[in-house]
C-alpha cells in the first residue's frame, strides 16, 4: 500500500511516518509537505534514504501536483496549527486547513480511496464539566479551531454526498520528541534548561488533556486499519492537568536532572496577559476509539515527560538549529534539485 501522508515534516506526522514504516514493512509512505516554518525534514533524517519512503515538496492546494502522485490512501495531518498565529493572521489557516482539505477530498473522491482526517479537540470549544464526545456540538473559539471545524464538516459532507470513505480523529494536546519549540511543553523545558522566564497565560488554571505523540500515532494507525468509515473518533489519554500544575511539574523535573534547587526554576514562572478567546478546559472521552479498535494509551504521563526532557537535552543541536533558523537550510542542502516545486 502507498499512503500519502500530508504535512509529514511536522511534529505529529513525522512521528507517525516513523511508526508506520516500522510497523508495516509492506507499506510505502509518500510525504507531501510545503515546508512552512514548522516543517522540518531533519525530523525524518533517519528514514530519508529508505526505499519505502519518498518526499514531495508541495502545497496540498495544488490539485495538479496531487494528480501526479501515486497513492492508495490519504492520511491528512497538514495544517496551520498554532492558535496564537491564527489570532494574528487567520488567512493562512483558512487556505491550508479548509481549501487544502477540500483539494485532498476531491482527489480521494476521484480515486475512491480512504481519507483519514486528523483534527483536534479544539473544535468543541471549552467545557467546564464533563467530557467531549464525538457528537458534542462544534463551538470553536479561535480562528485555528474554526478552520479545523470547517474542514471536519467538509470531510463529513464528502462522505455523505459523494461516498468518500472518510474518518475523522480529534485528538487532545500532544507532547513528545520533535515538537516545535514554540509549543508549551518544549518551551517550558528549554527555558527551564537555560534559566529563561517561563510565560504562563492568565491565572494558569486552563485545563488540557495531554497525550504522548506515540500514543496518538498508534491511535491514528488503529483508526486507519480498524475504524469505521463515516465515524469520528476522539483520541485522549484521560490525563487532565491545569497549565500551572503542568509547568511546575516540568520545572521540578528539569531542576532534578540539572541538579539545581527547584525553587530557582519555579521562580522563572511569569504570568502574562491571557490569550484572546482562551478555552478554559478540554477533556476527551476516547471510549468509542477504545471500543471499536481496542486501542489504549500506553505511555505513563510522568515517564513521558521525563523522557521528553531527556530527548530535548540529548538533541540540543536539533532545537538550536530551529531557534537560529538554520534548520531551513537542511532541505536545500540535503535534497537540492530533488525537491519538486
């Protein structure tokens, strides 16, 4: 099987590609990525020479490009995904997340292939109590979340109208190796390692449900192979934390590995003005996923955080190249003329 993975140079999708190549020796993965600021081909350095992997540099809105790629299924990760950036300028989010999804759906319709759309729990908005279920109303509160909710509805419509064999996953917050440094957990780790201020929005009491990226990849794999067409599947680890408790936990772990007093790092916490439209609480019920596919999370949260801290400590060259902007040179020097425009 040849699977087209969109946005494969990003955090979650690059982990997914490595997972699939390891788990399924007969599969070939085609990675299409336009290599915007969060796309980093160094994430896939270890498998780039594999004869079961190929890379296409290109925009998922380019239907002519897509028609020239051979594949049997689409697993769609590509998205503009940083909420703060969507508040500053929503246009790229509308273009990639809505029009890009539409273009891929048209390709899936014409080929009759499976389409798995990777979405987010942010489409549900915020809840003060209880858990989000797959039939919970969509109430997005940021331009990013609205663009993802729009793409979810397009996927549903193409399934109902055109018979596209489509599934949607909506996952809670991810963490783990290769996450871009602007995201909360790597930001706290790196600032804690270098004694820089650690910003926390508002009062720090916003709640998020955290899942290790490896467990997310296993869940997408499970839905792709055992999920039911037309269904939505929530992916979560039942692991809620307030932001401030999470930040304190990470800083205490960083203090331990550095051998410094934890109070010194906790003093780095700096409360900043809250983000516009900041959702108060996310909480996912993954019962449908567990029942239909047999999936369960495996990574213990505290161990996952410790391992993530160790990964960032061991891979300083990786994140230093991101902070300096040098990572953008990797695909030019490594791929050169092999990149397709």
